[in-house]
């Protein structure tokens, strides 16, 4: 069980700070979220505990500034596709070689992400709201699997659902929701399409400020799952500052 939560602005100073907060804000600070009834009906990709700990929204998702009102969305799962950028979700695949404790980054992808591998996931076609969450995970996994195969990367098992992130920006950019998967690498020469970094040498200084919050714990445990709302002070880029988040591992 790997769980931690940062508070507001204390999240991105250094890896030493990360370890400090994991020790100080560990198992004694669980956050349980109220979940709408339809979300409890059938969610097969995660346990009951994970469903009950779904990350709540910190700010109004459209403008990224306002406090939440009584009629606003409550969790990051509740936000509908018409609110999201391009009316789509994104999927991210963290490609891990756990035998050698290294991660494959800089694999070319259609989203143009420089370090992480990403792809676009369109709206779920299911009309059954109770099943839509599972359908979204299934669809995202299928699309991400096809995308990494097209990129020349082979994984040894099916992609594992590792987390979900929601991003809001204090700018005109619409919010983003990203489903995170872990892909386990074999000995197939994947270094020809990307670059390997040891787990303790990931270039967080070149990444978005949220990466140092969730990625170390994901790399530490192949059974980890996390959710979080991340609020940035500007456009989606490594230059923007992370001003608030509620990321927690389950």
C-alpha cells in the first residue's frame, strides 16, 4: 500500500522534499471522497477502496480560479467530455523496465509530448452511465496499446491502469483528463525508439511540475494506483507552476 498526499505549494521543491512528505503524510491521512451513486454500480478495474477515494475537484474546472459551488462537478471523474480540451481524454503510458530499474522516455508520439508517451482517447460511446467508466478504461487501454505498438515498442503484458489525473489551468486553456498506464518492457531493443533513464535519474526538471509528485511512487511499486487534481498557474507546459493538488496513492 503506497499512499501520500502533498499540500498546496509544498510539492515540487526537490526529490528530498518528496521523500519527506511521504514520511510525514503517510497512512494516517486518508481522504475519502463522496461518490455519486452511479459510480458505485460497476467499476471492475479498481477495488471498492479505490472507488471511495476518488480525487475531488479543488477548483471550478473551466476557469481554474473559482471555488466550487453546490451544483458543480464533485470529482475528477464527474467532469463531462464537453468540458475537456478537444472533447477528448488523453492516455499516458509509463514504459518501465523493472528488471533494470529504468523507464523509457522520449518515445515519439502523436501528441508531441517530449518525454512521456501519450495519445488521444475520444468520448465513450456507451449510453449506460454506470458502465461508462469501465468502458473508458477499456477504450483507453486499447488505443494506447495500438499507439505504442505503432511506435515500435513491445510490452510483455497488457497495460496496467496506474492512475488518473485532472489538470486545470489559470488561463484560457480547457481542462485535461489523463489516464495513466504502466507498460512492462522486455528485452526487445526499445532503446532504439526512445531513451532509458534509471529510476533515480528521471529528468524531472524538464517535465511538468506534477511529475515529481506521482511518478516516483509509481516507479517504486508496480501495484500502485493514484488519482489527483493538479492546478497550474498558466498554460500546459513545463514552464507553468503547480500551485495546488490533492494527489494520493491507494
